[in-house]
C-alpha cells in the first residue's frame, strides 16, 4: 500500500513539475519570438526610430531592457536542457522525504539554477554594451563584425576541447550522480544544489551562448539552433561526440571568417 501511494505521489509530482517547466519555457519563447519579430520589422529603421542604444552611452532603461532580453532568452534556451535534472531531483526528493515534502523545494532548485543564468545575462548585457561602444557590434542586428566574430568563434571552438568543458558536461549529463553527490535537504539545500548545477551548466555552455553575438542575438533560427545543440549535447547518448564535432565546426567557421576578412 505504501509503495502504491508513493508511486501515485511520484506521478503527481512529475506531472506538476513538467507542467510548470513547459509553461515557463513557452512563456519565455513567446517573449523571445515577439522580441525577434519586432526587431525584424524594424530593420529598415534608424537606431533612433527603433528606440535602441546605438553608439551613444546607454541609459538605465537601455541596460534594463537588454538585461530582460538576455535573461528571458536564457530561460527559453536552457530550461529544456535542465529539465531531466529537475525532474530527477523532484523524484529523488520525494523518495528521500519521510513526511510531507515542501512545495518549495523543486522551485528553489530551479531558482538556484536560473540565478546563474541571470548572472550570465548581466555579463552578456555588459559585453553587448562594450562591443557596441567599441564599434564591433551592429546595433541594428546585434551582430559582431566578421573579424571579431571570427575570433569569438575560434575561442568558443577551442573551449569545446578543454578539460573544464568535459568536467562540466559530465556533471550535466549525469543527473543522478550529481544529485547523490551534492545532496542537501530542505528548500535552502535545494537552492544551493540548483546554484551548483547552474554553475556546471554555465561552465559547459557559456561559450555557446556567446555565439549569439556572431549571427545576431535576436536571430530566432540561431537561438533555436543553439538551444537544440545544447539539448543534444547534454541529454543524448552521443552528446560527448556531438560536442567534439560541434567544436570542430565552430573552429572551422572561425578560421573561414578570418580568411574572408583577409581576402584570402
């Protein structure tokens, strides 16, 4: 009887968590799609008409709007790939809890994870500001110049082969191993675990997220492609080799871009 009750609770928890994750992801994608469509419709307009910061110093409103853009985009792109870890946490937490489990533990885990990506979003916003101030980024398309883009591609491709990438990717690909090693009880413990998982995930994918600067930060097809690549890299059995092949392709793209700039 106890086993049957536990199974019912696990199914209920799984349904609630999946519903919540799908809702959050869909809302984030709707915002991203809307923002991309608005920018596409403004391509023929001047920077002043678009209401976007150009070469001038950004105002507080500019910083806030771009921070929101990056943060919501990261939620849209990264929540799906984190879902296996979050679902595994919810199930393991239910099994380990002798009494009634807190309704705040799984949201706390997700919050900890997203805090790391919000931090990345703040850094990406600052980087966007610096790139534009240096004249390396088109304010219309939010895309790097070919030379700067080529350098970024080569750096991102090289990182795919580093030990740090391997360590972070391994922790992202093994939810049960990570959770049993890092387990902490309660909502505060869940928050800490989410932060630690977010740190590994950030260490694994930061270079891929910066590639948004290469083809256009709000290029919807590019956003979807990178999000899909991250899912394949982190979730599928062939993820390790996908990461390696992706690194080679990114490197090749970077070298080709620099040759194009040099006129070779």
